[in-house]
C-alpha cells in the first residue's frame, strides 16, 4: 500500500490562513461562501478599484477610520443607533458591509445590482428624528454622500499608507471615478470623481459634523471591538493604524488620543500582516 505524501507545511499553513480569513468574512453558519470573482463584474480586472478593495488589511483599517468619521455626522449616527444592532453585533455588521463591497467590486453585475437594490430597500425603511426634533432619513443624498466620501477617502488612504504609496495620481482619480458608479446607484449626491473633488467635498461637508457622548461611545466600540480569536488579537494594531489616518480635528471631536509612540509599531504590524495575507492569497502589491 502506497504511503500518502506528507503535505508541504508551507502550503498547508498558507491554505489554513486563507481558510481562516474567509471564515471571518463569510457567515458559514448560514452557508455563506466567498464571492466568486466574475469576468462580468461592474469593473474590469486589474483596475484601481479592484486592486484597492482586494487588500484585506488596508480595507479593515480604512473601514474602521471611515466608520469613525461617519459617526461625526448626526444623521448617520442616529440611523446606526436607532436601526441597527451595531452595539451587540459589530462584527456581523462589518462582515455584511465587507460582503457588499466584495459583491459590487468583483461579483457578477447581476448580483451587484441585486445587492445595491437590497441596500436601497433597507435604507427606505430607515428614518426618524434627531434628539432636537430634526428629521433624518437614510435616503438623504447628502448623508449618503458623506458615508461614501469617508469610505472612498479612507480606503484609498489606507491602501496608500500600507500597500502602495507610489500609486500614480491618475490611478487614484480613476479609483474615485469607479467607486462613484456604486455611489450614484445608492443615491449619493454629490459624488467625487477625483482626489481633488474628494478633498474639496470633505472640506465643504465638515461643517455638518457634530460630536457628543454617543458619537464618542460608538467610536470606542469601533476601536476596541467585541470580537475574539484572530480578529481580537490584531484589533489594537488595526485601531492605531486607523487613528493615524484620521485628521486631527476628527480625533479631537471623538476624544481619541493620537497614537503617539504606538504609531510605528502599529504600522509595522499592519504592514507585516498585510504582506502575509497577500502572500497567502497570492496577490501582488499592485
């Protein structure tokens, strides 16, 4: 009887790492599988949006920073507090957001359009009033614009900081143009199509931001997380990397101290983790 060959330990470790990461981002208890990459997606292969959104670690860092900025918009904050289980199932909410990004970036365009339609249907049911009596709605184009702007700006910022600092300006502009396609389908207005547009809009919308105890409470929940296992172990490094991306005014409004001496170790740990996952998924840096 022939002996079965021993598995290559390096390849075995690589496959186990891939399996673990996929388990974090897919609800296996409900039969969820990784999003199949399609040649009939909204965006072509090897284009900026597909490169930026492919890097797991920088997307986690950028997503965390985007959420922190979103909590400074009173309408976005109230919608989260009134209409989600964010406090008790932050990981589930983040996983669903990550899946939406994956489907709309890499999935078949019919699946992408269906995912966008589901989000629009959910937004149609999200409305209420702020503590001062001002009405809010998740269908408000300006609120949606702030959510999109923070995501696009922070996803790209994290990619530049931790993956590809030499990304050409033309490709950065193309990233905004591509992401704008999804933003408009979600009802966002205005939508930036270049880096310059994004910076200008960010300055304009800053006047809509407010802070308070609830925003600071949610910010701490985002930074500390409530996940165990591998996610919990890397949470402090990712949180410090996310804080480093925030403009100083946002840190002040949220009562967050700058990372200080923790910034360099967090950056090194984040870069090392990103490199390991790119190796595991056999991705290139660009």
